[in-house]
């Protein structure tokens, strides 16, 4: 079996690497952990857009490049390897734009896809609620028809990029009498509509990457509905497969991995067998996770949703990131508890940031328990009860 890349793909990877290295050399940003979800840099997104690197897999008639998911994965891998601040366009490019391509109206495609491709549409995910996280079908946000509009009331929590976005992707219940997995619809709405209130959530790392978002009698035109009314949950499952399959679940903290290897070399720690073994084991597990994710991309290029494959790669990858965070703290020692710009913080404070953030990795985008159930039922064919 040939795992090699084409000449064009290798050239593309080199082009991406050169671009990112020049960005760092010019001092535009510093590599960081979780930058794909926490570092909102509109200028960087615009420069990425100018190179045509947003919407790579979308059809050319919609402004995309018509490339495969392997090609997009090459770009994603290098963005994560360098810790690039890609949060402004990440969700729009990774899943919401694809949902519009698949389910959106022609008007939505004409209006929204060009904005995403130009790096002008920053979209936050309005899925989870205080009482509906892993069990997303239990959501209670309501969207009630009123003439040519929907009136939306409810609350979303852990809304990615809520302080910075100009659009919200939203799941809301449009038929309260239907079974909970039905009667849900998808919307994409401007973030400045009257009645929307955002409250920043500062997590344990001190990062403001999420919001609580409240919707109080928000009047939304019906043209904001994505796809078919009351079938939003099934549509969302399709895009969640793409969300869970991404390399960000494995490489979100890759700058830390490289930093602790360099730290080990510079401080002559490689003579300690426990450190050597831990780093070697991490490298083995990283390569396994990388292959799992490339397998997902191959499935996507075959034209089917990577359901259980995505669940398997996500569950594996988040476990790897948690191991990496713990190993990094062991390598750098007590000073590893320092975070931020402290002069005494080893590896730029990345170890503490990663360790604090890692506790939530196995919850974000589906808990590991749910992902393993998906693998058991849909991958292994085991009964659900």
C-alpha cells in the first residue's frame, strides 16, 4: 500500500510551511497551543484567504478549489504544527460552509460562501446548552414561526468564538411536540440581531474563547433556515462527523510537543530513561493517531461521511493530547506550573496551558464515552442495549 503524497501535494505542503515560517519571522504571531480555537486573528485569516486556502474542498462553482480532503488535511496539519491563529475562519471552513454547500439554498450559497472564502464571515457554533451537551437532542432553544420570520428564545453555552464572530450557527427546536431527535432545525444568523446577548466565559487557562449566548425574542428571517425544517439534527450529525475527524484533535498542542523535545535536549534530560521512554511512546502514539486521521480523510474523499472512523480518531486523539499534557508537566518540573509570559516559565508557559485545558478535551465535540458507543454500534455492529 502506497502512503506517499503526490508531487503536487508535497509542493503544496512546502508552500504552506514557507508561508507560516515567514509569518512567524515577520513577528505577526507566535506559535501557541489550541490556537485553532482560541487565537482570533482577522488579519491572519485575510492573508490565508488571499491565498485561496479557505474552502479548498468546496466545488469550484461555489468559489472553492474542488480539491480533496487529503489536500485540506495537509493544510490543516501544517497550521496546527506551527500553532497558527486560525480561529476566525476555522469553523466556517471546517464544517459550516460545507453544510451550506450540501443543504443551503442558492441564496445562502451566493451570500455566505463568498464571505467565508474571503475571510469575512466568522461563525460561532450555537449547539450546546446548559442542559444539552453530549445529549444534544435535548436542546430547548425554540424557534417559532411568525409570518416570514422565526422568533428565537433560549440559551447556548460554550459557543465557540462568541465574543468575536459576526454570525451564529444555531440549532433550535422548531416542533416542540416531535420526538427529541426530530423537530430541530439549523439556522445561520447575523450576530448583531436585536435580542442577542453575549456573555464571555473565561476558562481555567484564562482564555476567553467561548460565550454564553442568550436569545430573547430574536426575530430571524426564514431565509436563515439551513436545509429542511425539522431535519436539522440529522443534518448536524453529518457535519459533526467532519468536526470530529479533524487533525486539531491530535495536533492542537503540537507546539508543546516540539518544545518539550527541545527542552529535553537543551537541559540534558535525555539521560533519564523515564523521559526518553515517555517521549518515544508519545511519538509512537502520535504517528498512529495521524494515520487514523488520514484514514478518515480517505473515507471522505470516497464520498461518504466518516461516522465511526471519525469517532475512533477523535477518541484516540484527545486521549493522546491528555497524555502529552501530563508528560510535558513531568518533563519541565515544578516551574511548568507557571503560565503566560513569566520569565521563569519553561517552554513559554505552554505546558501549564495545555495541562489545564486538557481536562476538557475528552468532552469537547462529543465525550469519549459517546464516541466509543458510536464505534461499538456502527463500527463493530454491536447491539445498542
